[in-house]
C-alpha cells in the first residue's frame, strides 16, 4: 500500500493558493479548469489569467468539449478559445486574459506561454497552475523546467471524477494515473538525453 500512497502523493501534487502574478490554465477539453481559475481570480489571488492551447497533437483538431454540459456541442477554434469563453462567462474581464493559442501538448503550453509573456515584457515571480488533478505533477515539472526563477502553486481541480482518493478503484483512473507516470518518465528522460 505504501507504493500506491507514494505514487498518489507524487502524481496528485497540490498546494494552497497564494497571491500570485498570474494563473496559468494549460489547455484541455474540461472547462472546470477555467471555472476554477475564474474562482481564484474572483477571490483576488491573481489579476491575470493565461489560458493556453490550440488542440491535441494526437487529434490534430479541436475535438468535443467534455464538460461542462452547457458547452458540449459548441464549436471552438482552439482550447484557449474554449477556456477563454468560460473565463468571460464566469466574470473575468477580457482585458485580464492573455491567450496562448498554438500549444498542442503540455510542454508547449509552458514553452509558448513563456514566449508570449516575453513578447509582452512580463516577468512573473509567482504563478498558480489550474489544471486537472492527475495532470498536476507533469504540468508542474514542465513549468518548473522552463521557469526556474518562478514559484508555482499547483491548485488542481477534479474535472472528470478521477481523484487522489479513487484513482486506483477503476480501470479509467488506473489508466489515467499510470499514463501520466509513463509520460513523465518517457518525456523527461528524452529531455535529459538532449
């Protein structure tokens, strides 16, 4: 059981939010990550939100919104457009949103957001990451790699029912968590070789 506990703690990393310069929302088809970012914004944790994402490199196009229900069946050009629509619907001022619209996977979310911030002359000291709960570790690792001088607070959300408490109780949760672990090992091993 200790192995599962260690794996759970590793994958499902989480910190309490603190006042930050921005909230990053790395792409996805689950709008709850944007809703969560909007809540943090409304609570005064940051005054800038950066949704990132074009669409999945695997699919090659924006596919179907997974949730919330009211966005299903609607077409969006990019994940960033989808997440931005939710942010605006949740009361975030459009002027407080800076969109990154080219990233197709997590490393690019971090890299292209960094490039975008550089063009705007923004140097962030503290950032909140609003992401899927089981995507938290890999997301954090990429952002820490590319922003070594920035302090990150991972404040994840459970968007699809896979939590630190239940992931090992069904095949979908096991696949999601072991998939994340596999991607971390493969992707970071390849980076270290370069």
